[in-house]
């Protein structure tokens, strides 16, 4: 491992089993943090992330919890604090899509996305606030989306949740700044993961034609920004939304 800027730090990455969350978990571990890989159901994938962390000499564990459940989140945070005595970095990355046009959207598709992508972030932020205030240090990075800034046809639930994450980020940043807790958001554009793999070639081509940098993003593109915001080089940055989208939103 080359760079140990996060040595002794304890980090929780929600949805760390796959995609962007896995890349984030790996990069935090590579920087020396102990990483708790939260996941909802895919234990195999979570274990694969943990294996990759161990292969680079890092330390971590997997932790199953549904972020939309306040009860499960509270007990996850309590167990982490009991075990490690601190929680320095929280990355709210877990997210789902249930895309469809407004008039076809079922109540359940609306609620599932809001519960996971918005309430899930609130649940985690609320649960870490007390321990982070006590230690007078914390870095929270929320994964929003370009769609939370620009909106998107077929994603009214998802874009509402992701815009809400920006509201959470700014309110929490203002409320917690005096306690040494920094809260920022990353707004990825189109990133190649399980979430985007079924969009089809035509849709993908059309999206790429609107990306000034001319390519889709990788999970590592996002992880680099999260690592920066979680680390000491971002100590004077809070309440910001940083786009990692090849120039899509400007
Ligand atoms: N891909 C993109 O283009 C893109 C663009 C902008 C923003 N984002 C955002 O980036 C984040 C990661 O996206 P991704 O593309 O990496 O997605 P992904 O590959 O589909 O992975 C989703 C992750 O979230 C976890 N998860 C889902 N529901 C959960 C719940 N209720 N509790 C705990 N964990 C849960 C999954 O766990 P399991 O493995 O256990 O299912 C998995 O680890 C999401 O917030 C997404 O909205 C993605």
C-alpha cells in the first residue's frame, strides 16, 4: 500500500458489496482505513469486496443491514462503535432504481426508492451524529446523482431522492460543522455498474453523446473523489456537491 492518509480511521460504506461502493471500499482500505462493507442481501459480493481488500493488505469486515430500516442502521452503528471505539468516515452509497414513467409508477416503486435512497441516508446520518460529535470528528460523503441536479424522464422517484440527498448534505453540513463533522455529496453521472448495465446499447449510446468527455464513468472515477473528500486534503470543504460526470451537468 502506497498512501496511508487514512491510517487508524474507521469507515463505513453502505452498499459496499458491488459497483461504486466496492470501488470506494477498496480505495479507503488502500489508504489505510478499516472498512465496514455494508450490504443488503448479496453476501457473496460483499465477501468478494472483503477479499479484494485483504489482497491489498487492508482490513475490513462485511455487515448486513437494510439502510431503509432505522432499527437495523442503529444497531449496525452501535456494533461498529462498540467494536472499534470510533467511526470516522461514513459513505452513504447504497441505492436502487425503479424506473418508469410518472403515470405508470406504482406507490411501491415510489416508496422503495425514497425509503432506500433518501430515508436510508437520513437513518445513517442520524445514527452517526452522536458518536461523531463526541469524537469531534467525522467525514460524511453522500452519493447523489447528476439526476438529482438535472432531473430525468422515467426517474421521478430516483431524482427526488437524489435531490433530497443534496438537501440532507447541506443541512447536516451547517448543523454539524462546529463539531468538526464535514458533510459533502458526490453527484456521479453515468457510471458503468450493475445499475446501468440493462439500459441497452441505444440508450447508452445516446447518453454518451451527451457526455463532453465522451465516455461513461468507472466506479474508480467516483471512488477517487470520495477518497479526496474523506481525507485530510478536504478539511476545509463542507456542504458541497461535486459532480463526477464527465461534464454532463454544467
Ligand atoms: N451507476 C450509476 O450510473 C450511478 C450514477 C449516479 C449515482 N449512482 C449512485 O451510486 C450508488 C451506487 O450505485 P451502483 O451503480 O454502484 O449500484 P449497484 O451496482 O446496483 O449496487 C448497489 C449497492 O447498494 C446496496 N443496497 C441496495 N439497497 C440497499 C439497502 N436497502 N441497504 C443496504 N444496501 C443496499 C447493494 O447491496 P447488495 O449487493 O446486497 O444488493 C449494492 O451494494 C447509488 O446510490 C446510486 O444511486 C449511480
